[in-house]
């Protein structure tokens, strides 16, 4: 079987741990029954020996698979990793979602995506990345009584993501430690109002309102201090017509939502300013995690 899962961009400015969307850059894993366990890894992390000897996907897969079947059968796992590691594009959530989904599939069980999502919450305790990885599109998620509730909006093909992917990683854990322990009430209200407005703009397809709606006072400026070039990334993207420009997850990547006709121009402006960063244009993904036969 072939399993694919998309990259994601979470928070989208004010929607801290709540909002996210899926990007058409996908990790793929082929799983086959085998006489012995084997792992093949290509792409991101292929030279990292630890990813083969202590593979998070394989660990979660077997944890779920054994709980469902009572067996530890041998498989060959062939990974094609395309999502950058530790760059705020949901590489960890992609691993979690695809490991869980593929474990159910290889156990011969067809389950709704809702089941995969809520199982993923055990391994990732906030849903801003796992929801779009499961469902695709733009997602708004809440947790109540340890269950994730999601609203999804499919995104039109005339919108593109221009991703700025720096040559340096940012640790999610360290990035969270940079955040204040206390916030002013007016900053909390600012983010609630902007997150609500951003959600309304996505669902009503009012793209011109995103520049205003995507402003944030909770996390971006604190995290971006660790890589101050990101302030210029945001400024240049917005100056050249990006609909919104936000830190992708906890960084270091930056997400820019643009009209298709503006994508190349915005990419070129950013590439000129940041020649050592990887800058790519991607479609958005509306499918999320998928299973296909070989």
C-alpha cells in the first residue's frame, strides 16, 4: 500500500494552536509485508542514521498495529520524505497521522478520518497541524473532553503558497519557551478577534481581508527574534502583494498565501533578498491523508 500525507502550515498568524491548512508537498511511504523488518529512507533526513534506527513512524505504527491485531508482523517501509524537517511545515504531524492511518489499513480495518485524527491527538496535543494533515484544506479545530472537533474549508486552485524555507531549523520546544508566561488582556482580545475574522474571511473567500485578519500579538514577534531575517521576509512578501504572510507553525519557514498570477513575482522578490533560503511555490491540498494500492 502507498500512504501520502501533506505538509501543513499552522497558526496562520493569530490562530495559535487552532488554525491550519494543508500544502501540496507530501511525504509518501510504501508498506509491504516482508520476512523481516526493513527501512528505506530517501529525501529529507536520508543521511540521518537515527531516523532508521529510532524511527518515530515505525514505533507508532507498531504500537497501533499490535493493539489492533495482537501481532508484530514484519514489514518493509519505504519512505520518501519531502517535507522539510524542523522547519514548521508539519513534518512531525505528517509522521504521526500517516503512521496511525497506515497501521489501521495494514491491519485490514477501514476507519473514518475522525478516528485517525483523535488517535493522533495522543501523540500531538494540539490539532492545528494534525487536522489539515488528516483532512486537507483550511481547518479550524477545537478540543473538548479530549476530542477534536473540526470545520474544513476547501481552498481554490487559484491560491498558491509561496514558502520561504530558511537554511536553519528552529526547535518547537525552544520556540515555545520564548513565549511570555503572561499576556495583556488587550493582546488576548486582539488575537481572538483577528483569529475569528481570519476564519470568517477564509470561509467567505474574502481573500483581500486576510492581510488585516492575519495580524498577531501572541507568538510571532517573540519567535522571530531567533531569526530576525524573518521580519524582512514578512515585510517584502506583503509589499509585493502577498494576501497574508505568517510564521509557519513555530518556524523557521514562512507561509505566504498569494494569488496564482502573483506567485512568481513574489517568489523572485524574496529570492533576490534571501538567496540562501529555499523559496518554493506550492499548490494547496484539499485531500489530506490518502491511501492507495500499489
